[in-house]
């Protein structure tokens, strides 16, 4: 709005430098671009050369990047749009500021831009500029107002918008487990179909190759890595996709219950019981499920169960070496005079331990729901002497064969009738 032209600047982050770019940036980062990219095109674009639009209102424009540069798959392009004061259509009715109100600064003109062939130029470190200049009369309030004034040159110093563009149709999702196994899922962003035969390469922070694999017919690739990768690069049909794998880039799972069971040195175990609360004297049926995909444990490896009471004392101990399909069955019971509280079931498999809380409580008996039904609103000598009583347990079952005792309490009151107000009977 209120612009008749913009300056388009395209900076190419070369394919070989993308991993280095990710060392300091996220996908939309712009830090130290000169280390990894180079400006490949700069051009002024007239927004309405035919003069058929109302440029004082908001308008939508599109840019075909292929018209200005060759787009290489695997490269990242930093697109920046800037504007100058001479492109402005804003009506300045308040007059132009005088030179006395301006603060002198050093700006780089187009003729003084950095030249790669100039070996003596000091601009080797992008984003770092040092000025030996001190202005003790620096007026911050004046500068702040000037940066808000479209009629002032300072308004256009940082008047720009930018975005990074990656030319790729490859979508990726990565999942990592405690067993150092990575699962990568690749899809086509256009059709959402899984991408099979996609080459996946894993690199560390120092850009060293850790391993590579390919996706199957479901678009999933699986690989075991001894070291944690920094980025994964997917290649499919001359296209590339990048995914940073550092912890800060992962999706937040704080709103989901993802606790599960932790894989300890290649072994996964799970303790489960037939219910959650027992009374003192009840039987305990505890089962332990063991998964050993990597065949870490030898045959008939002992599995030990310990039950610890609320005081920390071991009240039961059992060792088993035989299981059925990885299932170990432990059966015991508590004493009628056992302590109530939270017990702990501890299963040990070598140096790996698994725990589950067992609640031994004095459970209160079930409550009853009682409903008395009278024949009418008033009990008298001629009718309504019978009272029906319906009783059920709170869980819904009928409570039959129970002894019932009904007490009646009588109180004297004044007899009145609605149709004979004021009469005393």
C-alpha cells in the first residue's frame, strides 16, 4: 500500500552449505548469510506499470522466482523486499524536515557495496560492523519519531520483509527412541502419498556422515545410530529436504500422556495386575512382560520380583527363569492384618529395574440407594397405608434379601384447609 515499486533481492544459500546454515539458523534464519550464500539477483519491480490499480489501497502481488534466477533443488533462497523513499506514494502534508534535525550516519551506497574481488576489503564477517563514531548530542526521541514518519528517509532504513524459500516437495517427520533408533517418515507434500526409495542421510553437527538408509513402500526409513544426529537430508527425484533433529526443534508433548515404559539397554519391561486396589488378605496376581528384540539376555535369565510395604520392608521375594512368550506370572497374597497404603512391586532383570505401585486399602462397603414410594401425599386411616421401598446398590445392581427397618416420627401440627382460610378446626 502506497508504494509504486519494490526492490527484490535474492540471496542463494548453496546446497553444499545448507547444513552449515542450520548450525546458526532455523529455517527462517538470516544470521551470517554471507558465510553460506551469495546475492544472485537484485532488481526493481514496478508494481503497476500500466497505471490501472489503486496503489493507495492494499493489493496482492505475486513474484515468479524462476523469472529472475534458476532455482536449484536443495538450495535455500532468501527473498527480501525493500522500498525507498522515492517509491512512496504517501502524501506528506506536514512539510519536509530540515537538515538541522538530521543525525549523520554512515550508510553504504550501491557504488560502495562489498566486492568479492577486493582482497583488502574488511567486510569478511557479515553482520558485524564497527564505527568509531560518537555523537554525544544523539536525540533518541527524535530518531524514534523519524523512524515512524513515512516522509523521512530514516523510515526506510529497515523497511523490508523477507522469507526463506526451500525448493522441495518432500515432507519429513522424525521419531527417536531410547534404543538409539531413528524412524523417518517421508511424504509428497503435493499428493500426501508416502515416498518410497527415498535416500536418507544423517549428519552430525560437524557435517560428518553418520549413516544412511532408504524408505520402504510405506515411506518409512529406520536406522540405528550410535551418535545423535543433527540433521537428516532426504533425496528423491532430484529433490532434497532437510530436517533438524536437535531437541529444541521437536514438537511439544507436554499436553499428552507419553510416559509409557523406558527401554533400558535394549530391554523393555511392563508390569500389570488384574486390578488397581486390594484389601488386606486379598490375593495378588502380578504379571511381568519382557521384550528383548535385540537378544541381549541369555536363555532362562532370572527375573526377580520384590514386594515392598509402605515402611520400605521387603515382604515377598520370588525368582523365575521360565516364561511363556516373555510373560512371567507371580502369585502371592497379603495378610489380613497387613498395613494399608502404597506398596511397590519391583522387578529386576540384571541391572535393569521396573516398578509399579500397589494400593492396599481398607475399602468401605458399597452404599445403598433407597427410594420410599407413598400412595399419596397424605397418610390417613382409610387409604395409603402401604409404603413401597425400592433398594439398589450404587453400581446399579438390585439389593435383594436385605433386612429393612423403618422408623416413623409423628409431630402435632395445626390443621388447615386452603378453601377455609381463617377457620379454626
